[in-house]
C-alpha cells in the first residue's frame, strides 16, 4: 500500500462543500483517507483574486502508482467542475488536488514532480502538513516539515478556518 499526502484547495463557489466533495471522491476512487488536517484559509499564492483559498491536507493509502494516481486526480477535478486553461500562471479554481508526497519517492518527470516543488515555499501547505506530522522528513531536501516552516519566507496570511458542526 502506498502512503500519499494530497493538498486540496478551492477559492470559488462553496469552497467548504467542494473540499468535502473532493474528500468523498478521493475516498471512493483513490483509497482510504487515514488522516485529515484542519482546514486553513489563505490568500491566493502567486496571483491576485477576489476570494481567499481554503486548503486541507489529507493522507491516503492507495494501490495506485504515481501516474495512475495523477490521472485519477485530474478526473476527480474535472468531475467537480474544474476546467483547465493552458494559460501560464495561477488562477482561481473550483478545486485543486496536488500530490505532495508519494511514500518517500522522488519523481522528476515532465508531467509529474514529487515531492511537489512548492512545498518549502508555501505556508498554506506546510501548516496542514505539520498538523499531520511535523517531524516528517522531506525526501528531497532532508528537512522536517517543522524545519521548513521555520525557514519559509512566505509572507501571505494563513489561518485556521473556523468550522461549525453543521458545515462538516
């Protein structure tokens, strides 16, 4: 069984509902969710947008190899309404599901880079990862998640998102 950390994100429509739908789709189509971070709200990274993002990291156990997993993730995103444009840069999105870590593997291919190259630079990724396991050692740079948080120079605000019982 493969252990994978995924980052879920949304800044359009009903963000909380989209994260829930993404978790449900992941659970049904990719594998069992074994851990979930809290949900965090953050400013858009790398572009300006009217709405902030909600992000969450989940850990799953999956039978799928990295490329099969990516293909299935892209299908889930499409099923949840995401349409990809080929424009360069970042933009608002209904749902985004990124593979952060796949076991302790390092994959550097044209269409798949694992660990996700943005991890050390993005507090909206590091904080929920730390919640799952701050001592986890990033296989690429050999630093713990907590060390990466300490070194991160991301100036954007990231806050725990208050969830009410009827919203989960």
